[in-house]
C-alpha cells in the first residue's frame, strides 16, 4: 500500500500544570483543537499557509510559526524525496492556557510523519515538538506537546534529557474547560510565582502528585479528587485570575472531583466522573462568568487517549 | 476456632524518606526487625517487659515506650475482657534510621490485634502507630509505621487526615542496607534542612516522585532507577554523613538502581534488581566503611510485602 498523498490531522487542546503536577503533568482533550492538512508536493522543501494568520497575529515565517518550526527539523530527519505543503486551520483560541501552539505543532508533526508512513514513534515526535514550545514561550516544556501528540495523561519526569511516562486515563473521567474572555501573557503568570517555596508545602505537593499518579493506575477517582490540590502555584496565580474562587466553588458544588488552572490560565479545568456532571459544571461556570459580565467558552470532553490523529487521508 | 492465647510477631525495619519521596514514602524490609510476644492475662490491662531496655536506655513506662504507647490506645478501642502481657525482644539497632520504634510498635499492634481475632484492619492499626511516632520524635510521621504494619511500599498522601496508599512492589526489587557505626539525632538531621527550597528543585523532585510511583505500577526498574534522585534533602543531609559520597559511588558501581539515606540516617539504602547484586553492593559498602575505619552492619532483603506478621501462635 502506497503512502498517502495528503492527510488531515486533528491536534488536540491539552491541560498542562494539572494542579499539583505543575510543570510535569498534562492531559489531552477531545475538543477544542486545530486542524492541519499536509500534502505532498513535487518540489522538495516545506511551504505553509494559515488562513487565520493575519487576524490572529500569527507569524507565517517557517522558523517562527509553532506548527512549522518543529516540522523543519522533522523534514531534515526524514529527508523525503518529496516536499510538503502544510495548511493550518487555526480553530483554537490563542493564549488560552489550552496549549494552542502545542495543538498546531502536534497536528503538523503527526501529519508529516503520517505522510511518509510514520517512521518515527509518537515519543520521538515529542522531541521535535519541544522545539516548538521553545519558539512559543522561550522554554522547552513538554507538558502540552507530550499529551497533544501521545494522548492521555503524560508525565514529564525530565526535560533534559526528555523522559516521558504515559499514564493510564480512567475511562469515566470527564473534563470541563471554561475559557473566560481575559487576556494573560504566559510570561506574566510566570512572574507571579515565587522562586522559593516552603519545604513543608513542597512535601505536601509531591505527596499529592505521587497520589495522583497512583489514583490513575488504580482507577480510583476518589483518591484522584483528594490528590488534586495545588498548594504552591494556584494560591499565587489564582490572584490574577478574576472569578477564580467563585468558579472553583461553583465547580466543586456541581460535583467536580477537582478544579484548577489549565496551563498558566486563563482557562480553568474541572475533572468529574460523568458526562452529565461535566455538563452541569460547564453550566455553573458559565453562570459565574456571566455574573461577572465576562464572556466565556466552555468545552466538555473525555480524556483524549489517542492524541493528535489522522481524520482523513487521500491516497 | 478460639482466639490465640499467645502470639509472636515480627515487626520489620523500614526505609522512610525514599530518595525523592521525602516524608511521604516508605517500604518494609525482611530484616532486621523486632519481635513481640503478646499473651493474654486474666487481669485486665497491659503489662510489659523488655530484656534489653536497660542496656539500650529504653523506657519501660507504658506511656513512654514506643511499643506500648500505641497499644494503650488500641486496648481502649478493643476493650477486651482479658488483659495482655507484652514482651518486646528488641533486636534492631536504635537510632539507625531504619524505623526501630516503628518496628516495635508495628509488632506490638499486630500482636494485640491478632490476640483478639484481628477486629481492626492494617490501615486502622497505622493510626494507632502514628501516635507512637509522636512519642519517639515529636511529630506524627507515618512513613515508617505505615509500611511496618502494611508491608510493601506505602505512600502517605496526608497525615492529617491520614491518607495512605499501598503501592505495588516489583518482585525483582532487592534492598541493601548499610548501617554504619555513627550516632545521629533525628532532631539534628531535621535541623540541617532548609525551610525554603527553590521552586525549580521542587518541580524536579515531584516529577521524580510521580515517576517513581509510575515505575512501581509498571514494574519498570529502569524508570525506577532514573527516578530515585533527591535534589532537595540528600544534598543537605549527606554532608553530616561521613562516607556518603564514597558509599553512593560504590553502590552505583556495583549495579544499584538507586541509592539514598534511609530515614534521617545514618543507615543508607541501595535498590537493585537481584539478590546477587544486593550482596555485591553490601560487600562494596562494607569495604567503604572498613577503609574509613568505621564499623558497619549490612542487610540484604527483598521488599517485605506482608508487613508485621505472626510467626508463632499458641491456642
């Protein structure tokens, strides 16, 4: 069977900094996400278009765009005899705390890899994706790009060298996202963090992180709920997020197992054990931001265990 | 079947502060340990003897001895119509960093519970044991008493309220202990710790802690080895432990997966994947302390997955 001439790939939104798992844990969602169409071209090299680039203020320079920057390296590694044209359909909000740049990068990497019969593993693709994160925010975090490519919950034990651990995702687990209409700079939300923390709080945090991992393996959603506590980052960052306290109360009162900041915000996430609870939480969260006269988008999703995936192909 | 008239129980040594799992993770050993013989008496109440008490400087006052203090509370909870006489055969070194007081307490609690047909679960017994730790060192840690009673690896997500998670122990895992002839006070080794740590190091630590838990569930000893890194406590405490750096090098060169301080020292532990490696590590560690003209004891053991256990009973 010949390799495809064109593929369309969905790259999912992701929740990074999962509560106590600041900087080391992320998971993938079924929505929102970006789409990438990759087509083989006769002329070697990479070309690119993104219809929303101008309106969203996204660079289309290959080295600066988060979808194409990692593909440049991937193309060097694959060294194909054909070229590739990429079209990024940027459907996700930018600067939302939902891993928008990782979603584009994941879709682009999986698309180009698929076009040449997937010689690289998902984990190998992540190493290229970490480069894109460097383009987007100056540091090579992997807690968005890891789950965006691999799906499920991904633990980043280390970034140098990259050491990823795929964790199981309980089947009943549902995620509610609220993305309020607030603009934050990732750099700003890094700035509010103290460089030093109390040892006592750090111990509480790694006890919860360890228990959260155990809860995923045991499929123990009660333990997962007890573990979803962030005593280090959330107390600082939540102060620059209007409505955080009300949103957390509303989500917990609606049956959430846990609640926290997605990435560095402004999006917030809640985990629960059913679709109906996820929807009830979404409704409660919309009320909170309506009352604050802030617009918001909500999304309900199971954990996306597949990561970026080919949804159409042309042979 | 009537309940036993007397039981003999082995209470195991434990390794707490397992590397990156400072204050939240411990595991149990097959040796060394303490023995407790519990016998029913006609007169209600508790009596106690310990042949080694005078030579070891251990109190035999019921409220002050670490074996009897938790049993007082247990007897109140069980409210038996018979009394109990406890004999503690204190075989473990005291102040070794191997959970000596927890071993005695675990043996005593399991013995008395067994004498009355085990109405309480192992986890319930731990709550009584945490009291004994308060007697021993002023704070209610559970990372020795938890595994001493429950066996295996035990994660302490929280001490208030107590929230314990039993973790799987890979069958191939072996532990080597070296107990050098050095006297440390637990309070001293707490004093060397800084009250504040860098956020960056804390993130590294909770990434490793989370990965260590994943490694236990995946039975992945390579990941376990990569995760057994303590960037927070070991750099401070190792400075008051003569020979630490040489011992660590010797253990790693002899095939250890990881190496660290057991509890607050002076005992050190190495994990490896076979009995032969565990013994080779023990031999290498003895050489290190011989060269330093310090006496030492070594122990090789698989992970004790049963915890404190009845080894004889009389009906």
